[in-house]
C-alpha cells in the first residue's frame, strides 16, 4: 500500500487494534471458525458446542428437503448464473420463487435480491431520494441506515419504539415520506408497536416498510412475520424478508404492490448491478418456503418459540437479566418471547469475559457491543432453534447463570414457572 496516511490511519484504529490483540490471545468473540453443518450442536474450532448464536431459528439449514432443493437447482443450473438479473441472470427459478413469495404474503408481486442487506439498500434507495424523508427507528438494522444514506433523502431517526417521538418526526417531514422499522429487532428480540405506527403513517400520508428478516417463517398465522401477527399486513407497503435466517438459505426479498416492485426492478442499484444469487440458494429458499407453509412449518414455529420461552424463563428464574424494556405486547395483551433472548451485561469487558467463559464450557452465544447495541448496553445474544433439546437448554441455563453469578451480576430471581 503506497498511502502512508492510510496505513497510519489503519494502524491507529482502536477497533482494528483491539481485534488483533484479542485474536492473538484467543479472546476474540468474533470470526470463530465453524467446522460442521449449522445445527443445535456445531464443531467450532475442534470442539462440539451447543449452538445458540445462529439465526437458523426453524432448523432448516440442514433439513433434507431444503438440501435437496439446493442440490436439484445446482444440478440443473450450475454453480452460478454469472450475470445480473437485468441481463443474463434471471432464470425461471427466480420467477417461480417470486410468484410463490407474493402468493404467500398475499401481495401483487415480489422481488428477490442476492442478500438481505442488498434488499434493504435497494428498496429504500429506489423509493425515496433528494427532497424526500426517511423516518427510521433508532434501533433499526445497519443496512437500513446505510440505505437511507444511499438514498440521499433526509434522515430522521426516532427513539426506539417511542410512538410519540415518531409523530414528532413525521410532523416535520417533507416530500415523499417512508417510515422504516424492524418487525423483530435482531439484538434484543423485541417487537415494535406496529399497529400504532401504521396508524401514524396513515395520518401523515407516509409509506410503511417493515424489515421482517428475523420474523419471517417464525411468526404470524401463516409465518410471514410480525405485520401479519399484528393483523396489519395490508397496511404495510413494503415487506422485506431474508432467506438466510428462518428459511435456512441465503438471499433477500421484498413483497408489495406491482408499483413498489417495478420501482425496484428499474431503480434498485443493488438489484440491477450485482450478480444474481447462486441457483442452489434459490432452490433451497423455494423448498424452505414450501416447508414453512406446511403443517411441519407450523410445528417448528411452535417448537422454537416454546424453546425461547423455556430458556428465557429459566434464566430469569436464576436471576439473569433477560429483560427487554421496549417490548410491545401482542394484541391480546400477552408477552411474546421471540427466538432471540438477550442476556444484558452492559459492561463491555465483563460481557466479553463472560462470553469467553461460556464459550470455553461448550456453549456458543453471540457477543454484542456498540455499534450493534447502544453504548453501555453490551450483552450476550442467545438464539434458539426448533431442534434444541430440553437437555441442551438446561445445560445452557446452568452454565450462563453460574458464570454470571461468578461475576456478581445475578439479580433477585424472578418468580416464573418454567414451561415448554
């Protein structure tokens, strides 16, 4: 590298320095190497560990039907399409998949992107631009904020899940207005007050986009996500989702009206100027969607949410802080425990040390710190799968609670009854 200024900047970057030091001393919670299939037990760097850091919520990543779907597409179309959808990259499998997504979501159309990240970038930047306004929840995913910047629209962030703050921003917005929220927030696993948000969008003539990346295939009567679960799917203009989480494949999509989807076909740069997803991923996604729409999909959804409730209640009973202050209750007033259970530590160094102790005892969870969460909100992110066993969850509760107790961070145990 010829630029000394650039080299100096890299060498004095605190995050890069921390990454190198932590890696050298085997303390880095990131970039750990998986050596087996994504399942409840994974070989991580030579040791079998209970996998509680994966987004494989429905357990479809290694499901025989999903693997067969990938294999069939690979045999028919080869390893890659070698081009963008705009040119030679559209195959009939794309058309079948988009038609099935639209039918599943009850929308006029759908469009498939190579990744979920690109779906958000492409969708938002295709729909708003200079002179318009994007109003976005402060807890929204990084891809949403990057998309807002790419669009060059005015960006107005409102405090996480605070409807009154959203209305303040809407009342001062200009041009075409797009409100963007997550259906399920990926760090704390909490839900937005979506009914109230949709009502405000109607009041201020704003379009509503919901990122269902972590809720599609897991929540809702037909498992299309949180908008459906709250009964307002028809009030959401843009429904984004991923194949790479509950659906056990790779890629992203948007479902909506023909106008919305055509705007993306013609203006979404992340759709127009990138090679289309590999056929195997499309075949796996199609098989996973069909499975999600079956009775087995419903049964897997019940299992993963039951596992989440079991782990959440077990940790809470042991005095572990698994609280989510902003979680929105369901329409019937009950609390939804999603497949993402937060273990709040708050102190960065303590959270990292706790992560390593838990990891060394054979349990893989995710460590989250700023900017993935707010400053001073470091946590362990625990993700459940449909195929986790009660024995695995009991082992996890025991290890996490004892490690946290060793750091003096247990709260008074909550009087909850543990149930599947």
